C-alpha cells in the first residue's frame, strides 16, 4: 500500500484565509488582550500563523489532551496530558484548534475551560467537518468548512507524519 497527498487547499489559499479571519478577530477584540490557547500538537502551526497577524496584545498558553476511546472514535472524555501554565480567570480566552470533527473532544474541553471563569471564551478553528458532527460545539471563527475526507498538513497528521506540509491535503491510499 502506498500513500499520497492530494492538495485540497494551497498554501496561498490558507494564508489568505487566515489573514481574513485575523482581520475579523482584530476588529472583535479591539481594546482587549487575547489569551490564545493552543491545543497541541495539531493546533500549533495554525496558532503561529494566526497570532502573527493579530494586532491587539496577545498572550499564549498550550495544553495537550488525549481522548479516551479507541483509535477511530473519540469517547469525548478528555484526559489533560499537559495543563495550561496560567489561570484563565478574567481573561479573554480564544481556543485555537486545527480541526473539529465529531466535536466530542472540543465540547468537553470547552466545559473544562469555562469552569475556570474566563471573562470570555471563544473558539477558532482552521478546519471544520460539519458533516461529522456528533456533539454540538459553538464555533466562533472558522477558516474553512471541508467535506468528510481525512486531511493532513498545517499541523494535521496521519500517524504523526505530514504535520509540516504548508498546505492542506487529502490522504490517498493505493494498493501496490
Ligand atoms: P473530535 O472532534 O473529538 O472527533 O476529534 C477531533 C480530533 O481528531 C482533531 O483534533 C484531530 O486531532 C483528529 N482529526 C479529525 N479529523 C482529522 C483529519 O481529517 N486529519 C487529521 N486529524 C483529524
Ligand atoms: Mg486537535
């Protein structure tokens, strides 16, 4: 079996769209400081590109979660592998994610973060697969809605590979 990556969104398309979303966020957060939370590892490329385009003050923190369940289905119960370094109390928090699929992980994570009393809590995602949604999640900023295909690049992996691709591609498998 060999694997190939077909381009879905070029580097230029992704960069342009991130700039558009950053412009909206800059307007919405005028006069505020954004406390950005990156969900490792997938969110890290998107967070860097987004944060570079934010013109209001920004602080950053990182967390790493793993979801209980088998390889193909997240259970929605999240184990915090690496917690945030700083408290959220009174802050304008923006969670930055790579992709929202079933929504199970994110809806659980947002509940945990909400219980820490931020002043506001919003969610920004690079990709959304709305057709796959099982658990309702309110998404404030979406760069791209995509069909139900397995994608890699811009932080997203297949077996930990391809995160470094500067574009979004679809995994394709062929029998040798
Ligand atoms: P869910 O929303 O709880 O189902 O889990 C979403 C997580 O599954 C994401 O944060 C990704 O780590 C992973 N995921 C979902 N769809 C894809 C994909 O197309 N490519 C790579 N990872 C994906
Ligand atoms: Mg993720």
